[in-house]
């Protein structure tokens, strides 16, 4: 198919997506306990986060772009990935490693009209059928959630460990687990097949962002064994 050819024609995207393993932190100015989102992102990266995504549903586009540039610089200085949530134009303007879209956002094929060839696209999926459609559409990684109840987003749908396991067994590429994951349940998520653990408030609302990140990084390493 055209999409499977596209994967072969863009080995750089495959390489970038393959680096999506470990702890993936979503930073959102609504969930930092009043701290600067750039400082929170920096602390998480310093402590070993592999990926940082900027999710900002409220700020003006110019401010989102300025924040994204600063966080991306910190991420790249640490040799880590930076993903923009939702805003394909911002992702293209700053040359981010990738873009993340939800089920109600732009379709993967439409984001390709905006992004350059090396930028990866990840999708949010609550059902195996959604993940399979994302693969057909050419998504470079699949986020599966919510795994456990979460307070960060009110409009999420439960996926659970069974869906995570099914996606990881039947879909190619990196699988990112998201939703209510913390130190107490991380091992069960890795056991169910997650390549990457995505967290938000478990890190961004922690009193000590670096310590919270470091704990999750260590637990992930042990769970992967």
C-alpha cells in the first residue's frame, strides 16, 4: 500500500520512532502547580525522561510556539525527543521530532500535508480497532489509554491493560501507554507490552519533578529488566 511504502521511504522516521522508549512526560501549563512549564520540562529531561510533549490548550499560538522552541532546545541538548500536541503548524515551524494527535484532531494523512517527511506522528487510541486504523493511516507510534483512571483529562475513555496487551501484540511500531500511570502500577503496564510509559501529573504536579521522573525511569529500567 501507499502507507507501507511511505514507511520504507522514510527510514529516518522509523529511527526517530524507535527512540521512543522509557518515560514520556507531557508538560501542560495547566498542570504544573503554577511553575513555569519550561522549568518543569527541563527538570524532567535532566532526570532522564526520554520524550517530552508540550500540550497547551489555552495559550495563544505565538506563546505556544515560543515555549515549544525553548523546550525543544533543552530536549535536543539532552539527546531526547520533543513532540508537539495537536498543532501541526507549530510542529512544522519549529521542526519538532513529531506531532501527537487525538481521535478528534487532524487525521494522520492530513498532518502529512503540513509536516516534513522526517517528522513522526503519534495517535491516541482507546480501542484495538482505533489502533489498527492508526496503523493503516501511517501513524509512527500508538498511544493507548487511558490505562487507569486519570484526573488530567475529563474526556478520555478507558482502554485498560487488556487493550494495551492486544495492541502491543498485533500492531507494529512503538506502543506508548498513557493514563493514570505512576510508581505503584508502572510494572504492570510494562508487563502488558508498553514500550514507553507516558505520564503527566505524576511528574508535573510532583513536589520534586526531578525525583519523580528519576523514580519512574529507574522503575521502567527494572521492569524491562
